[in-house]
C-alpha cells in the first residue's frame, strides 16, 4: 500500500527539512570528503544511505521496536558504534602522511563505502528516528509494513541527495585545501578528531527522542 499523494507530499517536505540539517552523518561525510576528495565523499554518502536502508528494513520487520524497548540492546549497539568511530579516529590520527609519487594515497573506495554502512547501521539513534518519524505518516487501516518501506525508502533518497551535496562541496573545498603543505600535515588530525568526537557523541546517546 502506497500512502496517498497528500501524505507523500507532506512527508517529503518534512523529510527535506530534516535532511538539510547537518547531523553526525553529515560531519562524517564531510570529514571523508575533505580527506579523500569528492569520490570518497560520494561513496561514503552512498554507504550511509545503504545503512539507512538497513534501518528501514529493521523498522519494517520490528527490530527497531525491539531496540527501543530493550535498554541492553540499545546500549550494546551504541557502544559498538562509538568504539568503531573512535577506532576510525585513532587509526586516522596514527596514519602516516602516505604519499605515492609525491601525491597523497587515495583511500580504497570499497573500504570507504563499507565504513559508511557500518557507521550508520551501528547508530541506534537512526533506528529510533525511523521508529518515531515514519509511523506518523502511516494509515493504520492499510498495510503498515508496505507504507513503512515506501516512506523509509523515500526518506533515504532525500537524505542521500542532501548528503551528496555536502560531499561534493566538502570534496571540492578539500581539493583546494590539499594544495597547501600545511593542510596536508594537519588534515589527518582534523579528520581523526572529528571521528573521535563523533564516537564520544554516540557513546552519550540516550533512548529519549
């Protein structure tokens, strides 16, 4: 069952308003874009969107409800996500200023994609967001699972569009900044600090929404 056009229009506007507000996922994408360029930013945005689809599926089959109801499950996922972000940050901070032929070595795009997926999947606040936001636009007299799937997919596409814009802007700015030797020396510290900060933020997340 697809929601009616009026509901879809209101949902799309609400989703757009939420998507354009920078959040932890945007900060992650910006850090990847500045460090690895526009391609890395785009790939990380696609990875985050894939993780979003995983959360949509979880909302459809009821796993998100379980996460919301269980403090233990929420804490486990929260800690795993926080540790993963902190690990990314520490690895970035400890990485050498690798160069090949005098140019910075580009990160593996496949690894960048997988990181984006994991970062979003291990964010329990995303699961709770879908659980709280999507049902507001569902007609309880029709197939709720079908509506949740459609609405969730629409939100992910809208969020991906916004994230891609951030990735392209940050990647373009990063390409200019990487011409500076000073920036090349400090960029990994900036990116690493952002990842560690996001990990600390994730660790302090609560189930309230």
